[in-house]
C-alpha cells in the first residue's frame, strides 16, 4: 500500500492562517463599530469569531493529514470533508502530469479533487467513476484531476500498476 499526501505543499495551510489572522484582527474593529449595540450583539460577534477560528484550525489539521492510498486493487481518494471514494486500478486507462493555466476551469466531464490548488495529475478512466463530495453529493466522471504533493512518484506508482506483469 502506498500513501500520497495531498495537502502538505498545498496553499491550504496559508489560506487557513490568513483567515485566522483576518478573523482576529477584525474582531476589535467590529466591536468598536458596534459600540452602541446591545450586549448580545457583541456576544454574538465573539461567538462567530471563535467558531470561525475553531473551524479553520480544525480544517487545517484535517487537511494536513489528507492522503490518497494506492493498493493492489484501487486508488482510495481521501480529501477530508471534500472528496472520498475509490477508483479501481482496472478502471484507470492512463495517468499523466498536468499543469493547467491559473484561472482555467475544469473541462466538462472532469472531477477536480484538490484542496485549493490547481491539479497536477490527471487520471483518464475507461468508464466513469463515482466519488462522494461535500455533503454526500455523488459525482461521476471519466477524468479525475488530483493535487498530490509528489506528483512524479504518484504517476510512476500508477503506471507501475497499469503495466502488464512480465
């Protein structure tokens, strides 16, 4: 079984830290702006800010441990809170490195399984695979684009599984 991390080099960590800093800095400003409002409004602002910080820190920790796992039979997709599922190795037709231009949208019929980053690997499948997205919504596609921290090692591992045994 091989494990490929999916968020250690991602920009998700910087995004989470940025949201946390903005939340901390904006809290006193909002309290000053709301100085004439009732006490419960101030309490509500504090609760929302604390909840936001807890959520961001929790997501950052979950994403830090995100990884896709390749075994003899399937590639298990696991991006906590965003995507999960398994793609049988027999269903994978090809794999390649990609570098989409920033700002491009995903091609029709393609799933993008990334933390926040542009994908760096694409799987072409023989038939559509179904993955479960946020809130349990299932999506199917014949192409799956992934972000992995070590794309060359990932592509090599998939190609090794696709190669016919001697």
